[in-house]
C-alpha cells in the first residue's frame, strides 16, 4: 500500500513539476514513463528497476483515483485531494531544488516538496491513508504579535502664533538652535497584519522641552496673573530660556512598505495622537550686570505652563533612519496666562 501511495503522490508532484517546466527544456530520467495530455500536461512515472516496471503494467489509474475517494469538479474539471492550508510557523525554506522527496525514518511518513508546496502522506494500519497538502508562507520571518524597542528623540523646538512663527521683535520669540528637544521612548509594536506591514506603535515616553529666547536680555518670571517677559536694561545677556519636562503616552498607527516586499529599505509612515502631563518646569537667565559680574537666575515655577499637553505626531522612516514632527494642539500656556502659542518639535529618532 505504501508503494502505491508513494507512486500516486509521485505522479501528482511530477505532474506539477511538468507544469513548472513547460517553459524549460524538460527531460525525464531514463527509466520513466511519460503520459502527455492536453496542451502542456504531463504525468511522469519513475521506476528504478525492471520488477517495478512489470508491476506498473497492472495498475489501473482510474481505479486508483476512485479508491482514494478523489472527486472531480464537473465544472472546472479539477481533481481535489485535500483543502489547501497555510501553516503559521515553518522553518525557513532555503532549498533551490524544484522538487524533492524523502521518507521519515521514525514513522515512515512520505514527504514531497515542489517549491513551497508540500505533500505529506501517512499510512495508518487498518485505516485510510492521510494526505496533507500545504504551502509554506512567502514571508520567511517568524510572525510575532508584538515587539518592543527603546529609542531616543533628538531635535529642535519652536512654537507658532496663529499659524506663524512669532516676529523677531516679540520678547518671547525663540531661537531654534539651542531650543533642544530630547525624548526617551519605550515603543511597543503590535503587528496588525501577518507580514508586519500594518503596525500600532504605542507606549510611554519622557520628553524635555527647551525654548531659548532670541533676545538674551529678556527675563522670564511668573507674575500675579500671567507669565512676564521683561527686557532688562543695563545688562549683557548670554542666555534666557524656559525648560519643561513631560511624561507622554502615544499611539501611532504605522504602515511599513518594506514589510510588503520583505525588505528593510523601504518607506515607513505613521501618524497618531499623543498626550502628556507636565512633571516640572523652570526659567533660567544668565547675564553680566552693569559692573560686569556674571549673574545666573533660576526660577523654578510652573510659569503658567499647561499641565496637560496633547497633539499629533508624524513619523517618516527610510532604512534605519526615522524622522518625527510633533504639533501640540493645545497652547503652551494656560488660557489668558501668556501668549497664545502652539509648540512644535522636529528631529530624528535613534
């Protein structure tokens, strides 16, 4: 019975091999029987000795197909053996052979390979033989539902007033160079598709804002009702800035075009919301007074900064580099406590 099943499956696989080789110079082994049908169809039966060839003469192919219970679709004319299915996890298949066959030494199972197509045959004593046909997945990387990484944001801060940068004459206008943005991100990747193309990137992060003023003579203090930007006279300022830290949480849907082509050299795009809570803030002013002495004034205060921040983050990646752009939808300062400004940040993730 095993030889009979081995022969039938060999005929099926050989027929598939013949279809694959229709555009190639097909040459069957010397000890073989070739049955041609239709335009390009071939059934190849391979024997390795004269005794098996004699037995071949007594085989009735139609009877064998009938005994195996294989039914033909009257509409399409196709023989359906078993339903095709994909295995979730298989070892990476690197063989370049068109077709191969092997016998399991432990349980005697027969296995045939034709590219990614696999045919397994198991004979159960006293029962019908089990035939399984499946395809190995194209995506060779093992499928993981989740992954996580730690990365660092480095960039610059500024803010917009009614959609534009503040004028240089405004006391609160910012100098981009020196207005650093630093963030530590714990990113979790939840893959929403098996090939990893569609992802949800989420997790907490710790970020620091710094706004360095253009006018270094301006001092930043907390007044009774609002934040004050006051230009001091008779001094020579060297630095004036506001710093604030936030604990954030973001959730960004992302699409990785490289995962579709099983490559890491393609475009990645993601856009999603974030929300954060202020942990601390302060202002700092360094200058030389009228006598030329160095002065350093630190003001640890909330400066009427918004405790809650929220906005939209955009990430664009290529190969191993990712760029980000953050836009705060809420204002930097509380309502009527300071200029109406919306923070922006741009930089690179490492």
